[in-house]
C-alpha cells in the first residue's frame, strides 16, 4: 500500500509499504481522513525534537473498521466509523502507575516516535480503536485534537465561577474553549485572527481579544474586574505566549501549558512566587477526554460544517489562495477542496501518484500553511 513519508526535514515522498497483517486482539482500519497537525508541520520543517525520522505522519484520524481480528469484543463491527487513540503507555513508569497514562514516560505517538497513519490501512490493538457512532469519518478526524484541549481544562481543574483565558484558537485551543464553557466558566479567547475569534465566541467564549490589535493586559483586567484570569491555558507554544500566560493569570491562579516553545523562554520568576502560581503541563489526552468530545459532537453543537472557520484560515491562505489555484491550473490539475478545509502553500507542486478513491498531493520545495487542519487522505485531486 502507499503512504506519505517524511524522510528528512523538508523531504517528503510517497512510498510503498507492506499492508499490515492482522493479529489476535487487533483491528484493521481503512484510513479515510487524516488531520495534518502542527506537530506534523514541525516534523516536516525539522523543528520537532521528539520525532524519529524517517516517519509516516498522521495521528488525527477518521477511519472505518475493515477487518476485526480474533479476540476482539463483539461490539466492534466491520463498517463502523472510528477514531484512534494514537498514544502508547508502558504500564510501568511513574505516570502509568499514577493512572496518567497519557503522559507515559515511554509514550510513542503515531506519526512522531513511530509511524503514523497517513496511509491506506492501519492495524491497532482494539483498545486503541474508539467507536464514534453517529459521527462521520471526516469529523472523526477532529476528535483527537479537541480531546487535547478538553484534557487541558481538566488539568486546570476549571469550575463554573472562574475566568479562563485560552491563548491560541487553533483546534486544540477550540477544544479548551468548548470544555471550559461547558463547565460554566467565563472564557476569554486570545488569538491573532479575527475569524478564529469569531468561531471561539460561537463555541463558548464570552470575550475575545485580538492580540495583534488590542492591549491584552488592559482587556483581561477589564474583563476580570482587575484580578486576572483564574486559569490560563497556553495553546500556542511561543515564548511570547508563555510569558503572557504568567503575566495575565491571577494571584494564586493556575497556568496550563500545552504548546511546546521552540526556543528558550525568559520569565520574571518572581511572579511564580509572588502569585503562588500552579504551573501545570498538559500532554495528550485520556480515554475519558475522547469520550467527552464524542459526546459533545453528538449534541449537534459543534460547528463541524464550518470548515473555513473550524479549520480557521491563516492570513497566508487568504493572500495566496488565488495564486495557488493559478499555479495548480498551470500544471493542468484541478483541485476539489472539501469546504475549503484542505490547503497547501507552495512554490512547486508535483503530483506523484493517484490511488483509487484516495489521492495525495505531494509537495516539493514547499512551505505548508495550515488552516489549522490539513486533510490529505481521501481528498479529490483529479487530472483535467
């Protein structure tokens, strides 16, 4: 079968690999949709310190059960829409012994420390296959990133009478906004993009702040009655946003860190002591977080059809979309984009192969830009 492989920084190719063999206790799934995560982008750019190359990316998955192996519970049926829990846990380290298997010391995430699922088929233990009845395989690809945001809210121990500031309104940040709002908290969403902020308000944020055009500190003080946010969730991974989180959290508040800063962060550490802060990491998600996201999506309140906002466009996309289509047409290719959720920013385009029912565009000498998600698998890229 075919797969997309990142062999080295800025070197991606389509490769032929063996179709996985099914064993007892396992399920073979047909991959239908794969989200291109920020960590996948950093792998491609050579900025992911945890990745082991060469690697097949992909861990945000919408799939369909194809074959159920022996020893699998009868509740798993061929044709079921599912997502995947992309993490492993050893059962022996301190995290696992404490029941926090999402932070296993020896975790290997699909597409990072081990090959992911940007391919045609995958085999996983049945315990890592998560049924999502009533949710399309396309929308199943949203579950994992949203669950990471849900988990961060749990780590922050958010309650209903608190003010929660979420920095970064990508898919993970949106998950945090949704979960905090569901818990009854007052949510302040912060981002650079007005489209993302508009969606943040729709899914539960009471206040929004454009940090490019507004004074964040003044707005947070205004919205919090001069006290600061009880909980700040950092979902960007930038030195500036890490500092912002510590600056804007209230005295005795909690800071929850999801993003990985790519360089050192210089803090005024006196705030750690003066404010008596709780600073907590939040890694991946627990099975309960996946279940909570699935429950939320089934309520019908998740705006999954708004791909242009649920996967918010970047300024780069708005500027270059016309240019991209023009370049593609010059290459005599026509792109059919599902609700505009699939996009790529590029200098050259090379289409390397066509699979039946599953087409993948491989980019050469390209720079990816993300509408936050970038779904490659099972998208139509058809020759004119």
